[in-house]
C-alpha cells in the first residue's frame, strides 16, 4: 500500500514513510555498539502515536551499558583477558626492526600488567618482554610505560560508554516528553518541496 503519511521513528528519530500506519523498514545510521542493522523502530508505530518500543529499547540499552561497564572493570582488574596492540622489537635488533603485535593482556602482578607467554612455566610475563613462536625474545620499545596499551584500551572503552550514556539520556528525554501528535501527510511535504 502506498504511504499517505510520514512518521518519526521511535528509536532513531528519523522521518520515514508509514504505509498502513507502520514505519517502513530502515537501518540505524549511527553505531553505538548496540544499534546495528535494521532499526528496532522499523515496522512499528511512529513516535507521534506510540512510545512503547522506545521504552523497551531503553531498558535493553541500559542493560547493555551496565554489562559493558562490568566488563570494563573486570579488564582493569585483570580478571578478563583482552587483546592489546603494542610495538615489539626482537632483542638485539634496532628500533626499525620492530612491529606492532596483538598480544593478550591477562592479569596484574604487583600492579604491573601481564601478557600471555605460553612457552614459559608461569604462562605469563610482564608486558615489557615477550617470547615469540620461534623462541625469540622481544622487547617493547621504551617510550611508554607497561600499562600504556592497557590504559589506551580502557580509555577507548570509556569513551564508548560515555557516548552510550549520552545517547541513552537523549532517548529517556524523548520518552518522558512524549505526547500524541498528528502524522505529517506525504502530499503536504511534496507541495512544500516543489513550491521552493
Ligand atoms: Zn529508526
């Protein structure tokens, strides 16, 4: 059926055509690590008429943020292994011989981050040293501290969590200030566009 009205999406706040009163299928354009692919508001009533889906998504998004914060705190305490990227130089080689490697940060010892080193009896070594698959020791270049790659990782995660919280706040504001409105007819909009 041809759409006669536009409606505002409860979730992404964009205008969409609303055939049979429900919003057409559309994607979510901003990725907050939660809103991927088809928008949760698609094929639901527009915000002018209903806020139910928004309320549900707020709850789910809140839970998503809480679990992300929990993960973040576990990583910081060394309770959850995580990949970090660091610059390593084979021992007895020059600075230029180094390469970035993804390594697994897996815990703390006396406040120092540890990485996985499967060939050692302890299974773990400080970040400043690494034994590779061929038995060659690598040293990390000494212009940042042992905890820098981990701090950078946590910083990026914190930024994402802050973006999530700001977005959630915006959604809650929209939910709380909701009131029923009329839908915008498709013809009005076309006339506006052609009369310019
Ligand atoms: Zn949407």
